[in-house]
């Protein structure tokens, strides 16, 4: 069973949300996510903070 790991989304439309990344590889965690936001046509770009790979900061919208 993988070790529980949770990425925290900071800023933007999903501020405060958490994402279970327990089964993700280190490479997948380093790349962050484009997250679908309800009511948006764009996706929200979240990338890991250099000092804390599980603190993902909002970078802006990305066309869907």
C-alpha cells in the first residue's frame, strides 16, 4: 500500500482543495496539473512550489 500523500492547491479557483497523489510517481508530482474547474472553459494550472513539492501554486488559466 502506498504512503498517503496529499498535494495542497494554493491560490486560484481551487484554493484550499487537496489532491490525493499517493499513487503518483515523483515525476508526475513534479509536473503539477491542469485541473478542470466547474463553470470555466479553461483549466487551472497548478505547479509545485520549489521548496515544497506538495504545495501546488496557481499559475493561471490554460485554454481547454
